[in-house]
C-alpha cells in the first residue's frame, strides 16, 4: 500500500478564555500555521492538491468553508481548494485521516491538513443554540427516529463525563490530582522550551497561555461541581480557548518530486463509534480495535495522546486498556493546554511528533473522544 508521510507540522500558541487570540478572526488565525508550513517546507503552494481543515460551530467567522478561507487569507494560490470537516472534537484528526487517505489512494500528492477554532468568538454549542430560532431545541429531540431509538434522555458531554467517572470509579480527588499533573507537565514543557520548535507566534503571543500556574488541590476542592452532587468541576475539564494547527501530508511521489524529507509516516488509522448518549467512551473500543488490527500492543507504543476533554475520559481509557500514565500526555493535555475543538486533533499530532523526535522514540498513538460517541485513532511512526 502507498505510504502517507508527515513532512512538517506546526501550530499556534493556545490562547486562553478572553486571552490574546480572542478578538482574532478565525480565518486569520487558521491562516497562520498554513503560511508558516509553506514557508518552512519550501513547497510550491500551487502544487498543493487540497486543504482539509477541521472546525465546529461553523457560523459567523467560521462559516463559508473556513478551510478555503484560511488558505486565501494566507495569500496563497486561488486555484487550490479547501474543505471543512466536522467530526466534532476529532475534526482535525479526521482531516489528517482524509489527507492521508487521499495520498494513499494515489488521487492526491500534497495535502494540507489541520484545523482552527476560536471558542471566544464562537462559543461551544453556538450552532445548536442558533437552531432554536428555527424550531430545533436540540439537534436530536425533534427527530422521531432518534426518540424511538434513544428516548428523550439528556445528551451532553457533561452528563457523559459524570457517567464515566461513576462507572470507572474515578473519584473527584483522583481527577483533581490528574488535572494538577496535567498543569505541572505543561508548565514544565513551556518553561523548558519543549514547545518552541512546534509553535509559530501570533503577534506578541509566543507560548500557550492556558496553564494555571497558581492552581492547587486546595483551590480545586473549593469549586462547585457542574451538577449537584456530581464529581465533574471546571478544574477537571478542558478549557475554552483559541488555536490553529496544520500538517503537510505527502505521497512518495511528492517526496521525490519536491525533494522533501519525511519526519513520520501514518502507520495506521481508524475511527470507531460507541453509544452516543455515553458519547465520550469511544476511545476505549477504538484503541482496542486499532491495536488489534495493527498487530501492536500497548508495549509497542512509546507515547500516547488521549485528549483531556474531562479527566474521567483518559483515566477510564487508561484503566480499561492498561496504559501507564507515564506514557500518556507527557507534556500535559486539554485540561491545562486547552481544547480548541476543531484544532485539537492537529495540535495533539504536532506535539506528539515533536516529542517522539525529542526522545528518539518510534511509535505514537493518538485518540480522542468525539460528539456522537465517536473516536479517531492514529498511529504514527517517526522516521
């Protein structure tokens, strides 16, 4: 089977709630890593076959096929098309999959894959709320087919995170310790310069501004749970934030024709689904499926990235599959670095690639929970 190579990957810093990137138009934010990617690789932008970008809440500054708009705002050739992907939280990881599939099929040779999200400008669930003016209180509740299959029970990530914490016995204190460790790891990564090579500054913003440097277990314990009597609080949840990231995916032919040096190859990729009401459990069956189909074990994987939408998600995933925390999110995750939904998949893959290179490791596995009870899994091999 033809190979799909990662030539380069780059991301913006992550801007916090009401932070440095809050007022930036999504197209301009998404254009930053695309432009940097073209400059760093030296590839002729006119040779790019497509731009596949993840984004959710595609209204306002994110409407009108944001992938195409980002490319144009970057000042790049008009003949290159773009397409926007919405697989909820996994949108830009799926963008990488689509790019790799295009290359491996022989239809395309060079594809830019990534994502963008400005959660300050367009809040989470904005698209669902907008639907209310057209008579749709939620995307599901007025569908007879949905009601016949799943009833009228609440469908929300917050309920799902609580259900998972209960089923896998993740106590509030354990989740707070996990969250504190996420902040510790990301702050160390920032202060030691680990992220510098993977980040392109946006104006004066040169580093992630989301980690809470002054947080403690005592401060976390003071927070009220999101639901009465629940375990999930803001401290163990991912943050509202803004960011963009992009990767250049190339075929063997493109590598030769453009004189490129691959940094990694896509070793395996899959996407699986689970109960949409539980919503956030799919990384478990998806990872099991990926390891089985690829003929690999947990021991074969050097580093894992499992998105920290809520602490209960990676904690349940690690317990179920037997993955040691020492190999997971080694530079922190969504709790400390934020979860800019449409961009997170590409951000995680960028960080995973650089960390594999820094350590001299070989295989990295990335997964994340997604709306609709879905999960992508990508295994990359550093070259």
